[in-house]
C-alpha cells in the first residue's frame, strides 16, 4: 500500500535528518572534491597522482596548445568568434595578460576562454587529482589471497610515504570488495591489512579526509557491518571516533528500492552510523542489473536519471555528498609513434577532442542535476574535468552575482533582478553556488568580492534561519 511505502520513506528521511545534525547540517560550506579518480591498488605509488597530473598536462599542451584551441575543443561560449591563426592568438594572449579587464569588456568570449584555460592549466600543475581511490575491486580484479594481502600492505606503505612527502591528495581512500557473503571475508581482510600497515608506517595516524568505499551495496546490512568493523578498529587502534568515513556505491536497484518495495537509501545512509560522507552512482552496473542491453547502458539512460533524482531528494538536503558515474569514452590517440602523417595527426586530435567534449558534456549535465562530483578514469580526462568545473561557475558568475547583490541591497526583502524573482529560499541556492565555487577554486575570494561586494567570510556567515 502507498501508506506503508511512504511511512518507510518518511522514516528514512527522519533518520537522515538526525544524522545530518550529528555531522553538522551546515556542511554545504565545506570543501568537497569535484571528482574521484580510481586506480588499481597494485599500481599505486606515492607519486601516482603527480604522474597523472603530468600526463594530463602533456595531453592538454599537445592537443590544445592555446586558449583558442581549448575553447574550440570544449565549445566554450562564442568559441567560433576567436581567432585560429597562430600569430593572432599570440597577440590576443599578450593583450589578455597585459589588461584582462579591458579585454573582458571589449571581447568577452576571448576573456572567458582564456580564463578557463588558464585556470585549468594551473590546476593541472598544482592539484590535478583532488580525490583518489586505491581500488581493490573492479580496477583490481580477483587475485590470490596472498597477492591481495601483499598489494594491500604495499599500497598502505606507499600512501604513508605520500603523506610524508606531501604528495598525497587532499582526499584519499580505498575501495574494498563488496560486503556481500561471497566476498565479505576478502573485503574485510584487505581493509584490515591496509589500515594496520598504514598506521604502522604513519605514526598511528590516518590522513585527513580518509574514506572507505563500499561497492555494489544492496542492503543496509552491508554498510552496517562496515560501520561496526570500523568502530571496532578505531577503538583497538586508539583512533578518534568516526575517524574513517564511508562512501557507498549505488550500483544495484536494491540500493534504491529494496526487495520489499521500500525506499532503501535512507536506511543505508543511516546504517553508516554518522560516517556517511557521500553516495557514488555507478551507472553501468546499475543499468546492467536492470537487464538493459549493453548498447544502451549509459550515464544518460532514463533509469539513471530516476536513480540520481532519488539520491538527490533523499541524501543531498541532509549533508551527504553525491558523485555521478563515469564517461567510458577515453581520450586516447588512435595513432602512435613520432613520424606521423598529417592525416594521422588530425585523426589523433579529433579523437581526443571528441572524447573530451563527451566527458565535458556529461560533467555539465551532472552539474545541472545537482551532482557536483563524478568519476574520472584516465588522466587524459582531467583537462575536460576542470574545463567543465571552471566554465560552469564562471559562466554563471555574473548573473548569480547580480541576483545576490540585489538581494543584499534589499536587506532580505523580495527582489526582482531582470526577469528572475528572488526570495529567501532562492537566495540560499545562490549562496550555495558561490560557496561551492569558492570551495573548489573555480571562484577566487577576489573574484567574489569584485562581483558581489562581500568577502568569502561574510558569505559563509549568512544565517539562513533569519531569511
């Protein structure tokens, strides 16, 4: 009956609200990674993320050596109006470096493309990978117990070295095998070996923002079991409570609606016992489990849209992060070698640009659906990642700034800016936009102040209870 389903749904939401209060319901203003990169545990080294950044930068420089080529690859703004002649691009680049504000007024399309390109390139140099998951599941495969034990210990030693040398990303964690009965013992064994070795080689400390990702969750029993094991481990190791967070992967239909027809997401998140950092959507396992033909398995399938909407409605309002799925088309050049013919070079460029644009459009679509994080599978995808991040926020910056300035000027009275009517509820969304842009580095403190007239600290002090 509808009444029973709604009761379960209401209960799940109530439980999530309680957990959100425990975890700080204002967590929307805390930094969250814009992506997560998965890499096989057997390949992980202390400098893995730096190597990925170098590959990403080399790919960008080879296939988009200037901001005009970059804009054409990603269809940024009015990219067709930009010069393509090498000398003309160099001259315009010089003007932008000398007086970007003047070019912004006179030739906005050039300023926009140049700014996104500059920010993207700088990001690849400084921090190409924000979140990395040392993977013992799909990216690792099934190996002998001795081999997985060895790889778990080795990966932990490498992470400890990364922490000491400052090469660890801001967010880090491992993905173990599913806690379904068939792989439970192996997943738990890997977790224990990894954590014990990491603490041994890192002065009994965990890195900040450490999480365990649990794949193919189909029941709250699995996340409850993981939470219990982590609690036990923290107690035995003398770690602070809830030092280790949980991310669960939504890759089965049972993670959305269980076998009894009840909404499951709320119970799964609640069973993490205050550790649930985020939920990650796996489009291809999800559609495969529904019997959808591989030809039609895609992040844009309507079944995926429904799953994301339910994740958004159930989890996002209560401080739980959301990550979208993958783009499987990888930017890889079809022709290898040094002495390539002109047509082969053109083929390589077209292949890279096509894959970049596909990934870029998927990321922008995720953003439009309220998912501000998704997966990257290959370092050559990273230019598309940050092109999407920076263009999304910078493109919306003028209109959002105008609305927020108008609201502030009216001192929380209703405001009409252009043809958009703003009240307190809509302004919360605008403030969240700016906070997310600040947190991911797409908007600088200086850009915020110039656009809105308030500092980042002032923005974060806005009290929505009074709106």
